[in-house]
C-alpha cells in the first residue's frame, strides 16, 4: 500500500507537518471567539489533539509537563474532572483526563499530585445506575450508552473495572440491540453508528463480544459506505469523517473491515484535509476542527495508511499506549 | 466518544484570515462574554445562587448553550432558592424564596418572543410567558408553593425553547429540559405534572417536523411517552397513539427509517395489548407486508424500506423468539410466507435490473428458507444464489469483501 499512495497526486498525500502545526496552534487562538465558546470541551480537545499527534508520530509536539499540569488542574475533590478549571466534573472530561494521563504515562503523577486513581474510579463508579447497569454523565444528567463506554474505557485503563457491576452493564447493552444488529442510545432507540461503537467497544472491554450478531451488524455497518467512499452514521444520511471512524472501528472490532472499500475511504478522508493550514473536516471543503482531525487520522491509521502509528480500535488511542497500560 | 458540540459540521471552509476590523470585533465579543462568565464564576465561588446569579445564567446560556456547568449553576439556583421546597435527596438548604418566577419570565421573554412566531400550540411556554404573577389556569394547584413551582417550571420550559430551536442537537439543553420535567413530577400534583408532560409531546413533534430524523428528538419523544405511560404520572399505554404517529410520519416520507424503526418496536406490544389471536396476528403481518412491498415497488433503492422488510421477515424466521410477534405459525406456513416474499421480489426484477438491494433480499431470504427447512440449498437454489452473488459483485463492488465471504460460505454449505 505504501508504494501505491506515494504515487497519488499531491493533494491525496497526508499533510503531516501541517496537521501537527494546526494542533499546536489550537491553544494559541485566544483572540478567536470560538476558543472561548468551546472551553467546555477543553479537556476532550486535548485528548483529541494529543491522540492525533501520537498517531502522527509527534507525541512531543505538546509539552508533557504542561499537559499533566493542565489535566490535574481540572480535577475536583470528588475525583472527577471538569472540562477546564472552574467547570463541573463530568464523565466525558474524566474519561479524557484518564486517556491523556495514560498516553503521557502519568498515572504516577495522578497518584502523587492529583487525587489518585482510586478516587477517579470511585467518581465513575458512583455514576452507575445499579438497577439498570447503565451510566449517567454526571449527577444531573441523562443516561446514555456513551457514558457506559466511557466508564469502561477509563476504568479498564485504571485497572478498576471491578468497581462497577459489569454484568448489569452488559445486560443493559444487550437491551439496546436492534433487529438490524445495531445498537441505540437506550433500549428502543434506533441503531446509530456512534452508539454501535460505544456498545461494541464496551462489550469488547468486558470480553462479551459473543453477544454481538456480527453478520447482521457487519452488514449494516458496511452499508454505511456510500458513493464517494465516506461512511454515514445511519441509513440515508450524509457521509462524515467522524462517523467513518465509528463505523470503521466497529467493523474492525468484529473482524469485518474488509467488507468496505478501504482505498475509497482513505481517499475520502484525505480529501477532507486542509493541506495548507492543516486539520481535517467532516466533508471535503468544510471547516476543519480537532474532532474530525483525530477521527480522520485514526481512520487512516486503522486502514494502515503509511507513516501513521497504529491505533487501537476500542480505545481510540495508540496501540503502544494500550499495550503499555494494559500490559498486553 | 459519540458526537457532541464544538465540532464543525457542514460549515464551509473559509480563508480563516480575518481583517483587522473583524479581529477587533471578535475581541470585543470575547471581552463581553468573559466578563459575563467572570461574574457568574465569582458568584458561584461564593456559593451565591441568588436570583441575580440565575439571571446571569440566562444571559450566558443564550450566548453559549453548550456550557454545561452553567446549566448546573442554574439548577442549583432553582434548588437552593426558587423552588418552594428542597427536592428529595438534595443537600441544599432552603434559601431565600423571594425569587419570584416573574423574574425568569422577564429574562426569558425577550428571546422567547423573537421565536414565538414560529411556535405552534400546544406550547408549554405560551401559557405563562408574558404573564406576571397569577395564572388563570383551571388546573392550577391550590397552594401557593405548588403554584410558584408550576410557574417556575413553565418559565424554565419556555426559556429552553428558543435555544432548542437554535441548537436542536445540543445535548445539554435537552438534558436540562428533562431535569425540569422531572421536577414537575417531584413537586406538582400528578394531574398538573401530567399535563406538562403531555404538552412535551407537542414539542417533540414540532422538532421532528423541522427535522424528521433528529435523533435527539426521537429519543426525547420516546422518553416522554415512557413517562406518560408510567405510574408516576398515573399513565396507561400509549402504544396505539404511538403507532398512529409512525403511520403519519411514514405517510409524509416513506424513507424515514426512524419512523419505521419506531414502528418495529411498537408492534409486539401493540398486538399484545390488542390481545390479538393467531388469526389477527397473521392479518396484521399480511397488512404490514403489503404496505412495505408497495413502498419498495416505488423506491426499491431505499435502504430504510428494506430494513423494515427484513424486520418482518426476521419475525417469521424467528431469529429472536422473544421479539417475534407471530409465534403461532407452523414451519410450513413460515416457509410459505418466505417463498411468497421471494416471488414478489423476483417480480421487481422485471422493472428494475440494476438495484443491488433486490438481489441481496433474494439471496438472504433464500438462505433463510433453507435454514428453516434445515437443509442445504438444492441445485436450482445454488444456481440462483450464485447468479445473484455475481450480480451483487457487479453492482456493488464497494462491498466485494462481503460478497466474497458469502460466496465462501455458500461453497461450504454446498459441501
Ligand atoms: Zn462529524
């Protein structure tokens, strides 16, 4: 494949250095209104940016010490993390914090300078609904399979999955399954690529892939690829780089990645990059953002695009990080 | 993690180079925004959840409805002062209750009225917004406390409407709205709470009228229905009404998979509640099959329709015995049904030769017949299956890996 992509026209080459610069620039845009409007996503954004840099082979492009300092400055007494200092703790930012600390190998700092692993685990475990097994995002929020996946993701990285009722959670995921093999946000909800990713990834972490109807789900997922090579998130919707990742990673988890046209998907993702200023957008010609940048790169990595570090399809983090943390 | 705000969807890439004038304008916007944010934060740091803080959250959330922490501040303001009594399990002591709901009405009415021209009744907000103090509501609860809570709840529901219309996919607004609705259950007499929840169905329908596939709105509708059916609102089943709703959504747009999906989930309950016997269930199945076949005749390239057809066929094959709504059919009848469907699909080939979904349906259902009868495909079926696979490879090379796998499986069953 490497040789093949060397022959592609220039606009279909990955603009690695532009992407690195783009991600580095994200925290310097303080004169842009959007920078302030998106503060509630700062920690998530750091996870997306850092993962992208790791996949690009430039993990040092964000300074490690400042990264750790910032993450720890978002932690509350409860153990949970907010999106930025002064923001309330939430499952989503807590998961991002754990993922970032795992990537920069800083669980020790969490122990010595933060509130410690055990407290983070306790915060997450307290968000489980012990009756239904599913999770809420915070003390106020609604329940959603996104939060269940987030909990499994972070707790397994911390080695604390035993703090929650895994079997109950698995039962809940099973109740979200639909006749088409997919999963919805809660029992009764329509299948949706994002929710399929969260459910299949959570089942994979729990070692319960036996519950997945792989033939049927693989069929549904493979039908998400549409003319132009991109993948959509539901029938009759438009293609999108972020949905492409959720569909692709789910296909990878159930061993059916070969059911879509990989070369066309690679070409679609590359068409979504801004080769001059860096970054990847949802569709060709749209505004880039760090969210689509990381999922675009993760997709390319999973498709073995040359020069990228291998990504773990369950955690959306470098395989090398997962191997180190989980001792694989 | 799944989708959330802050990502750019469908916004055209621009030069990203601002003029100095634009830059200065941005700086001014940032200054105003941060000033407001600082005010809220300094109050929160002093645990000041007063009406003034509450009003500041209204302002800030209109600038940025994704700011989840500010929604939480707003909740704390309500719990610690504005609601008549602390909610169960809340550690907040009862603060000053001088904060009258008309304050919130004032703060929200400006932006509410700007969108009210697009609002259609029943609208939860329209009944109190603009009124101050006494509400001439026939169902108004007797005590001052509950009246105050009712006004507040209605006012909060009104506050979120323009924000939802502006950001229909913002998770945090939907989440806050549901929290307010739960307060209605906790704090109001059942009949009053029920009316508020009933009005929510109107909102969900309105949002779906604007975007028929809005995932949040479908989920919201499902949740509202569940609550209305629950004992906490002295509810009873709404399955018939829900089924009718899918009917009307499908009528206006055949390819609305969200509506077909919702239908598939309602059918088992619908038939149970109708206490349908074997004959009634068969008649129901026949009607659904006719309906979806007719739709497929018009739009054979529409995946949504085939997915629903698959759902019906799967209920015959009985992959999931708990879910099937026609449990009493004999094996012979099931096979008969499947063969009939296969013949009907074959008829489509007269009009459409190049639609891969037709060949996929034929292939899949023929395999099901063999599975049901517990046998390998016979020679003529083998020939058909091979021909359909060849056609699938030709028409849909994108999924060649899948066709190759099916070919391999087929060769294995042929022995
Ligand atoms: Zn996207």
